[in-house]
């Protein structure tokens, strides 16, 4: 199955399940969401730099 179709089906099913439970849909606060995203990617970048720095255990393996 093509990935785009799978993702579309997933979103449709998630919407159906939310409707059945009466739960609210996904809420994205524009500015807060952007801050979380930037912070997350920054943490990933720092982790990768630490893991690949010469002299670390991860780089030795």
C-alpha cells in the first residue's frame, strides 16, 4: 500500500475513533507548537553531536 494512502486511512480512522469517544480533535497552538518542535530538534541535534564526538563510548563502537 502506498504510504500516502496508509496515512490518509490512519487519519480517517483516528477521526472516527475520536467521534465515537467524544474526545476533542488534535489541538495545535501555533506558537507553542513551533517552540516544542524547535526545542525537540535542538535536543536531537545535541544528542547526535554528543554521540558522535571523538572519545565517546558511542563513537568507539
